[in-house]
């Protein structure tokens, strides 16, 4: 199977920079009721399936690798994490496909030690934060020791950008605060830690302009297009992706919430040159993730 209009995918070089587990560890255990709220809002089921099925789905449309993200929002949500050991085990079982990213809960006393363990013991390749679920402001001074450590470790960091569907339409949104998804909070981290590579996940609705400004001004900040189907992405984001930020924008799905085939089919409809398609679909990610 191939995607019409994306001949650049013939060699399975594409890299999805934003994928979650299609299993109960993420969808049911870590996600809990707030994940069920999101599924109910969009009329989807929290169906689970195997990693073998996931990888076959990606390979069918020319995607050769995916970043598999850890998750730990236990302090703020009460839900168990997707353990970093688990992410490392899945990565090891499919090391030609998955790039493993750990997660640390910034509200836990041992977050700095856990960050070091992710790299030094588990050999994970980066870190993922979901500030809304984790309930923290990354610009707050109490988190400086953690980000100093991450900069020292030299691994890239993914921050959530924009609103979140977690807790959608529930009373009080399950107590989650969308203000923590404002990318201006990430700008403070980028300014203080210029050697920390940062990827802002998702077009950061309703703060897309702030996100574009940060990516343009901070050399260590990038963004991906995950979490949104391409035809719903803001026109200004797409214009920047094909021009001023074509070296800083990456492909991502937010799997299993969005799957690669329909995402790539819509991406093929956009007016991107083959050069820019290659940059967005894998060249920028190769550089950011140091896969070369």
C-alpha cells in the first residue's frame, strides 16, 4: 500500500515524532477517565491492539520509525504511569522501529533521579511532558533543577502545546488547567536552557501564533503537526511550515488517537514541494533525534 501524492515515502524513511501505546498501559491505566472523556467527545472507542499490528500499519504507508512516548502524570491525576521500564522493553523488542522517550512527573521528589535513570540505565532517547495532565508550569523556578539536569543529559524534550481533549466536557474538565499548554511557558525554558533541544507537540491551538514566534526566535525550539488532521491545521501554521520554518517542523500523528494513513493522505493534498515533504516527514526528525 502507498499514499497517492507522496512518492517520497517509497523507502519507509518517514518518522512519526509523536506516538503513544495502543495498549491498556496508556489508553486505560494512565489515561483513566480523562481519556475516556476525550474518546466520548469524539465518538471513538478506546480499543487496544498489538505493537506488531501498529508497526505493520505504519510500514504499509511508508513510515519506518516512531517515537514511543512515556507518560507519568500520577501526582496530578492519581492514575498510574506508563513506566519508563515498559517503554524501554517495547523499544528493545522493536529497536529497528521505536525510539523510546521517557516521562518524569515534575511534581515527584525523585524526578531528577528518574530523569538520570532514563538515560543512564534505560538508554532512552528523550523525554515527554504533558503539562496539562501533569499540572505544572514549566517556567516556574521550582522546576529549574530538572531542566538543568535534562540540558546536562543532552537529550531532546517534547512538551505538549495548546489545548487538550483530556477531560473534554466533564465538569471542570476533571480539574485540568489548559493554561499550562501555553507555549509562552516553554519559551522561558528555552531561553534559560539554550542547549536543550525542545519540540512543541501539536499546532498549539489557540496559541499557534505564539508557537510560531517561539520556533522562529529560539534556535533550540521545534514543533510537530501531531494531534490535528492536516486539513484542520491553521493556514498560517502551514504557510510557515512550507517557508520560514520548513527546517523546524516535523510529522507526528498522536497515535493511536490519529493513525498514519488518513493523516498522510490529507498531508498529500497540501501544496508542499517534495523537498519540504522530505524535511517534514523525516529529515528534520533525523537531525533533531540524532538518528543519522
